[in-house]
């Protein structure tokens, strides 16, 4: 009765221990860490993760990215497509305040983002989403990925940064070894796609 709802209750000792544990795992593996905010949705926790070594945050949608940027977080991946002229304009404006990168998977959306960025006098960071088996979004690996990457890289309003994927289809397997094998296969497809883009002369960063 002492707290109004909604209220977030956090065991800070456990939270800090969990963040430290994850940070150590990624540091040992020698890879960057960009935690997703869709579960916590709290900029203060995102700042704690960044202080522990995370390179930035991942968001599910534009609105989440706007909240994180307003709280001072400067490196944001929107791991989905941002579609429609209104949202494209919002994304272009957000790119003035933070390094924001979003996923792309079709030429129509790419043209839309480029137009919004040029109208706002900014550049929008983009990564081509590769379909590695989930069959929800993304383009097939190989020539379709290379072609869309080249197209995005050619547009003045966009800052092409590479490729991304989500191996969520691996979660449906209960058996740990099967799940690991499916995830590893998906990551292999993504790595191959990145190498093919590099071989084509594209600046693949992430």
C-alpha cells in the first residue's frame, strides 16, 4: 500500500550480479554485447549494462529507441524494419540525437528511409536482415542480400553498416544439443552472408 502502481521492484544485488555475469561471458568470448531492452524497458538498467561493457542497446521498435535516446543512450539498434512515412520521418529526426541503426529487407522501404533522411538532412544507419531460417522477415542469403546491400550503400541518405539476423526458430527445440546445432547453423549462414558482402566491396561493420 506504500507504492502506487505500476511500480518496478528490483533486487539490486541480483540485478548487478546478473549484469556482471553476462558482461564476463561476452568479454571472455571476445564479442560485443548489445542487450535487448524489450524486456526491461528501463533506461537506468540499460545504462548499468553499458557501464558494464555493453556497446549499446537493441530495441524492438522505434518508440523504444526514442525513449532510450531521450535518456542519453547514443548507440541503438532497432532489430526490426521501420515502415511508413511518419515513422521514417521520426527515425530520421532521431538520427540527429543518436547513432541509430534499423533493419531493412526490401527496396521500397529502403527508398522510403532514404527520402526521409534526405528531407531531414540526416543519414539513417541500416543493416540488411538475412533470413536464416525463421521465415518471418529478411532476405535470403547470397545474391539477394548482396543486391539489397549494394542498393542501400548507394543511397546518400543511408549509412549501410552490414547484416543482421535472428535465430529465434532455434527456440522451438527442447533438446539442448539440437537447439545449439540449429543456432550454430543460422549463425553460419549470417557469417557467410557478411563475408560475401565484404568480398563484394561493401563496408560490413556489424
